[in-house]
C-alpha cells in the first residue's frame, strides 16, 4: 500500500512537512519503514505463490509445524495467524484437499476438529519456511552489525508504543 514510488507515500510525506502538528521526521521515518515492510512482504508473498501457497496457508502450516506432533484447533490457528475462523476454514479446506493437513473430529467436542500436518504437509511447510527465511536473509543482507539488533530494538519499541492502538 505504501510503496515509495506511489502518490500516497509522497502525499503523506508532503502533508507531514506542511502541517506543524505533525512530526515530519518521525512521520517520514515511519512511512519509510512501512514502505520497506510492504516491499519485503510482497517479496515473501511472491516466493510463496511460486510454490502454490497463500500467506495464510503458509501461516497455518508454520503453526502446525511449531506445535507438531500435537494438533491444533481452528480457533488456535485463527488466533496465531491473526485472522477470523472463517478465513481459517477456507485455508484449511484447501490444505486438506492438497493432502497437507489432516482433520479429525475432537473426541471431547464433536463440533470441533483437531488439525495436524501430514508427512507431505511437513515437507511443504519446511520447504516454504526455508524459502521465506532465505528471502528475508537476502533482503536483510545490507544490514551489517549492529544494524540488525538496532532495527529489532526499534521495532520492539514501536510495537510497545503502538499497543494501545493495535486491534486484531
């Protein structure tokens, strides 16, 4: 949304410069960070598309890989991927059709499913994670020490400060 070469980006930078109630330097820095984040995310999404996954399907596979050999509920998947249960249903349906996950009815509550990775789903999740981590490493390559640690600290500080306005 906020790529550097868009009118939205340039208009917002201009508005921040023109209005005294806005902190021009901080606004511009945050817009630059959002633009860089959007670019990195688009690159990751392109990698995932190359192996037939959406960002959400990838998130589901990673969550299942993280909890494996245990299972996960649709609710837990939704919470851990920051989407609705309806979105999880659509994502898990497509992963099930591809044979990458298994769904078993819960013995405690027959309305619920326990979801787990299949062997081929584990292989797909590991391959996708390797692709994503490789791409992120390539994108971050220009950051020499101590820049990665500084960026990490800056992001943590911004996340903590944004917490009151953050709604999932």
